[in-house]
C-alpha cells in the first residue's frame, strides 16, 4: 500500500514533431504567441523520443532537472512558468478509492525531473519540442492535472517551447496562432490521424550532430526585427500601401494559402501536393533566415546537395515521390511512401556513399560525434501518436530514477 511519504513517480515518453508549415517568429515573446499558424506531423515515439521520469517528494529541498545525465538549471523563466501553471491545475490523487494527496497538498512536494533524448539535442531535430512536451506531460500526469478548457495543456507546453504544443498530439497537428492577448486560443489540435498515411515514411538524414550556433529563439527574434520577407512592422517603405502588404506577407497571406493547400492534400491523401507545399515552406523559411541581418545559415553544403538530389530524383522519375524539409539546422527530413523507400535509399547511397540506416534513435555514445561533410547516418520512421505513460513505478526498468530520486545514469 502506498504511503503519502513514499516518493511519487511517473515515466513518460513524448514524440518529435516535424513542421511542414513552419513557425518562425512571435507576435508576443513571453507567452510564445506565433506570428502564424503552423502544421506538423508527429513521428513514431518508438523511433525518436524524449523519455522523462518525474519524482515528487516532500523530502526534496528544491526542484531539480537532469538532461542526458547532466544537471541543468531549472530556474529559467519558461520552465518555471510551466511548473507554476501545472501546480495550479493539480488535482486530488486517489489510490484504490482512497484519497492519498489533496490537491492543495501538492505545494509541499518538490520535483526531480530526469530526461533523455535518443537523438542529438539542439541540432535542428526539434529536441526542445519533444523535451518540453514530455516535461509538461509527465508533470501533468504526476500531479493529476485537470484541464479547465480543451487544449489547455498545449497552451502550457507552448510557453515552455513553442513547437512543444504540437508534440502533445499524434498524426497531423495544427498550432493555431490565435488572436487573444492572453494566448488562450493559441492551442494545438489534431486535424487528422495518420490512418490515411500509413505508407508514409520519414527519413532523417543526419549530417551534423553538433548544437547549432544560432538558437531558434535568437534566430526568430532577429528575423522578426530585420527580415523584409517576414516583417510585421517598421517604416522602411515609403508608400503606406507597400508597407502594409509587406507587413503581413509571410505571416498572413502566404501561410494562409499554403495551409489551405496542405490541409486539402492531407484530407485527400495527395502526396505530390503535400510534398510540393512542404518543400516550398522549407525553402521560404530558410529564405527568411538568409534575409535576416546578419543572415542566419542553418543549412550546410551537404544540406544543399540533398535539396538538389531530391529535385533531380523527382525529375528523373517524372513524378514527385520524395520531399525534403529542414528545420533550424542542417539535418534533412525526407518524406516518401513505403513503396518508394528501397529505391530511394539505394539512390541516396549511390549519391552520398554508404551510411547506416536505423529505425530508431541513438544512444549517448553517439552524442559525441561532430560535424561531417557527408551523411553520417539516417533514421527511418513513420507517423506516430502523442505522449504516453510508460510506468508509475520507480522500480520499473524504464524508469530513469533511483529510489532516491536521482538519475540512474550520470555523465
């Protein structure tokens, strides 16, 4: 029988999501309210994931966080915002019909949060999205968080890392930009499951596992301030009408049109259209980065070679059978269908030389790899579901914590 003095724990996983319609730039920094809506696919958590164990105890003297075996500062503003809001929404904990912890008692518990990614962190593979989604989801599960409106948990994850809200759901996920000043309508919601797209395969080509030089947060801020392709304010243009057109060009007109095309393609399972919009969105995102002053270079020479390869491959096949997209990093994400996978991988090996192909992420030993002038390795995965609870036992083999609430593995 559980005692109120026992450490309480939960271990969860959360998936990576890849944006097809890109989010770049905020209309409000503190609440992380985006300039435009975005749309993503959730990847299979069996292959790429963040795993998080949260332990709560009255015996802990403070909240603490470990990531990939190293302790990190948990006192940054974004994480504290998430923790505060999750504690505010905590509910009673019941076991076997007995009230174990009344919701007002959670304030006496401190949290030890132990997390690990099975893929490179801060290398342009949405590690902050899966990491903060798992952070929020795991704490919510432990504290019995009770939503006061649909999607509330996604608004909390959004304030930790914008795209994290999309990793709380599976399939195709839309993050609404919203209009409310308090951000209450800037939520993520699933617009389609992966049922029509079971044959879709996602190939992640790793060309650099180092942390990127310009973080997404810093890059967005500079782009909003200086990029005319993204610009939402300013007085650079002489004629008011020209300025007004430019102010909303990327954030409103272009994204609205592309989002409509993408949603129609998802509904009809139209791969060529989905692929075309995905590539156009990736290109425009990186054009905004180049239009930033000083320019931001997320792509490297191998990234550019992969882009050219995809266009050549589609031209040779007289069909659009593969698409690329790049987030804020040089690593490529390719979309194709299962029936084309073997042929595509053979062509990639012929062009770029042999590289390992796996269907899952990596272990800590690979994190030390640096950059390369070639493709280091690839991960093949598919559309997946949202976060899930693995165990509520600290003794479970999947738990990352010892009975004392410390990481099992320390770097």
